[in-house]
């Protein structure tokens, strides 16, 4: 692992710059070659874009290969981190997003928004916050040197809860009697981002360990994973390149409450983990899982409930655009604050999961 960090050092050091350039390239290409991005954007099944899904695979497989699946039972040692993440994901995030949506869109930004669309915008934000991310959190966890078994177990647990909790929470916050849950998107995403890649990684890890090739393959995949991240950014911003140019103010105003809620929930989870003496390798992914959003499900639910051209659908799409750059900034905060974090938990880091990585 240390070797890979040295190889990726120069790239990781300027990752923010590369992401910014990828955003600019994506917006530019989206406007210069909209037909190409329309074709790529329409390559989807149940609202899951297949080119992006392939790139996500390239990003998450290295972390899944690092997981010792025979040691998954040890995740019980990280129960405090799991409790924090669950509390933030299901008891704080959807409700804080509803409050932030009201404060920013109905009060602070009301003069710049179409009054007929404000309710739809707030609904889109709530849909975005009501489901925790399934796939990209593996990338964020890996960039913070997070505990792989904890990350996988936490994501799997959230997916199970989501099946039962998504519709009631959305229905409560939107005041809707019946919420149309896009079950095909939910189940297909779990299949594509959890079941299949975990099975592939488990088999691949067994074979590579038997041949003594695991470290070599991980070393080779690191730069591929980072390039896949940048290409994903280009695609996501390319898909919405025309929207960004045509509605820059609306997109900016919608991005502000989304960004605030990401930082609020991430830092809340991070602080609670520190107070509970949770090891940094668990607190990092806990904060990132606590803040990230399952944007495929949000977009699909917004389209099903409000229509393709609705303000709710636009708000969820803005969540897609915000996700990568903002979450990378949270990754940077978690990494740079490690000394501060560990200075506050002392010996507890060793007793709560610190020796199980």
C-alpha cells in the first residue's frame, strides 16, 4: 500500500487541479459535441448509465480486491462507527436537507428562482439526501485509506435499510401518500455495484493470492482507477454541459444547499466518531458514507414522481455534478486532519477497531 501511495503521490497531490480541468473539459465537450453525449447519456438501463457504471467498476475494484473476505465478521469491532453512520444517514441527512432546502430556496434565494418551481427543487433535494451512496463511497474510502471491511459492510447494511426506509422517509418529508420507488434502479444498482463486483473481487483475490500477484495487480490498477475517476467527471459534466451553460444561476443556487449538507453531515459523522474514540480508518469512510448521495436512485425517483423536465429532476442532476468535486474536498479534509483526529482519541483508537485493519 505504501508503494502505491508513492507512485500516486504527484497525481494525488494535484488531484483537485485534474478534477477542475476534467470539469472544464466536460462542459466544453458537452457543448461542442452534444450529440455524442446524448448518445452516451442514453446508454442506460433503469436510469443507470452504462459507460459511467463501467468506469465506477474500474474505480471500486482495487478496494474490493483489498478486502479480506474471511475477516468480515470482525466488522463488529467497528460497531460505533456503524452506529454513527446509520444515525447520520437515516436520522439526520434527509431532514437536514429538507431544512436547508427551505432556508436557501424558499427564503434566501427566492427572488432568483421561479416560485412555481421551488417546491419541485426542494423535493429533488430531499430525494437526493434520502438514500446514501452505493458505489462511489468505495472510491472515497480508498482515497482516505479507509478500512475496506467496514466500508463494504456499511454500504451493504445501508442498501438493506434503503429498501424499507427510502419510501417512508420521502413520503413523510414530501407529504406524499404514495411514493413511486424505482425498484428496478435500486435492485440493479445493488446487483451492479455490490453483488457482482464483490463476487468478481473475491474470486480474483483468491486467484491472485494463490499466484502471489495481488500486490502487482493492485499497483497496476491504481493509475487506471484514477484515470477512470477523471473520465467519469468529464462524462457527468458533459451530459449536462448544455444545462450548465443555459441555466448557470439556477444550477449554482441549487448546488449551494447540497454542498452545505455534504459538509455538515460529513463533519458531524467525523466529529461523533472522534468523540466515541473510533479509529481514523473507520471514521474517514464513516464521514464520507454519511455525506454522500445515491444520485442514480434520486434521479430515477424524481423522474417517476415529477417528470423528466421537472425542477425536482434538475435538482437531483445538480447533485450528480456536485458529488465528485465536493466529496474529493471532504476526502482532503479527512486526510489532512488525521493528526488532529488521532490526537483527540488517544488509546481508544487501538481498542475500537484500530488493530483490525
